């Protein structure tokens, strides 16, 4: 039960977990996936996805990798190549698929059962999953629930953004950051480094601040550790 001061959070989670076909097939590929929901049908996890890419060849390559994965049971396309509202921002080619796979390899129930409600399609690319969720907890309880998911699923979960669920305003306080850490973090946030897809790269931020990429990332990691620890 939350208090009026903690009406809920909107959180972006960066997730890796073992035996996940979405992570396996997107690792090292240009195309990606949008997840529109997972349901249990006949004892299998059944998910609806959009495969997106810059070209039809990228999309076809990813669909074939999904079919060939040992972690999927069956795959079927639901429509012809098209540009959906969700996928327009991510590429010029796309197609819809339904995938059946082992329920035990899905992290969906571990998240939803702890109150993490997807607030937009789940994004899978580059061997990671990105969930934007709303959850009716304060920051301390958020950490405990994430730890519980990590323990249950042997997962690596990183918090990329936290905001109030009602207003979308950020709730991360920068008081404990050094002047340089605050400067780097605020620049990264303003330039869209924490948006998806990113509007700026770490190299571009480093050039803007006239520091090396390694130095910039070190400042960001220390800032993130203080803000989210």
C-alpha cells in the first residue's frame, strides 16, 4: 500500500535474463523487436511481436533466426510487411509475428506478479530488453521488487529512468552528485542519452564536454550508482 506522497512510479528497466530467445536473436543484429503482450496458451508462453528494421532483408534475417532458435517452439507471421505506428520510429520495414516458447523462460510473469505493468510495447534490441512500466511503490520498495525478480529469474536488471507515474516528472535527486557528475548527467539527460532510441551517443557527449569517452562513461556510471543505489 502506498501513501499519497508515493502514488506510483514510471520506470524504464534494462533487462537481461538467461534462456531468452529475444536476447539471443537480437544480439549482434540490426533489426529489433517490439513486444505487445505475452499470454499462456496450452502451457506455452505466446507472444505477439513486431519485427522492425531499416530494410526487409534485416527483418527477414531476424525472423529466420527466431524460427531457427532452440528456444522457440513455433513462429508464424500475422501479416504482410508493413509500417505500424509503433515501428515507424524504429525502421522502414516491419512484420508481425506470434511466437510460442517455454513459459519458464519468460520474465513477464515475474514482473507482472510484482506489480510491474507495461506502459508501452517492450523493446528488444542488441541483446537486451527494455521495459517501460508503471508500478505503485516508492523508490525503496522498487529496489526490493527488482531484487526479487533478479533472484527468481537469475536476471540482470538496470534502472534507466524513474519518474512519477502521474506527471512523468523525474524523481531522481542530484544533491549527492559531485559538480562534474551532475554536469555530465544533466547534459546526458537533456540531450536524450536516456531516451529510446537514443538521440545522442556517449562519444558525441564526450566531444561536447571535451573529455574522453571513457571519462564521460565513468562520470555517468558513478552518477547512476549514487542516484539508483
